[in-house]
C-alpha cells in the first residue's frame, strides 16, 4: 500500500460538545478520518486509520480550532478521497468497527504532501 500525507486544518469539539475529554500527544494514532463524498446520486464513505502530527509537536487539545496538522495515511484509496478542499470528520479510533462513529472533530484538506 502507498503512503499519503496531507496537510489539514482540524477543529476538535470541546468535552461538553461531545468531544474528547483529554488531550492527545503528537503524533497520535487515536483518531480516524471519516470521509464522505458524492458520486452522482450516491454517497460513498471511507474510514482511514491515521497518524496525526502537529507542527509544533504540542498535544491536540479538545476545543482546538483550525489547528494545522499533517495526516499520514497508508491506504490506496486515499488519493481518491483526500483531495484539497475535502471535508472530513474525526472519530475516536475505538469507533472504527461501529456503524456510526462518534464525531469528535472536523477538518478540511488543504494540500497533499508527496512522500
């Protein structure tokens, strides 16, 4: 499988909004990216296990707004889903097997970094 790296802006919900109750060290593997995209009349979705790294190596804190991070994904479908401008949700890693994950944040892809 190929590795894809994208720069994104993310916003994490505060605990009282249903977000995480603790900060996450950088890099973290505790969040997955859930992407939905429209193809004609159908909506396709995909979950990506990730490594999320902050630029300053400081932890991700619930309530962070427009935090610039780098997301590393090892999944051949990433090139289809993680294009600049694509919006996504962040779910806790333990929700991967659930039909509907708990949304703890959102993000938008700003650019792809070639590795």
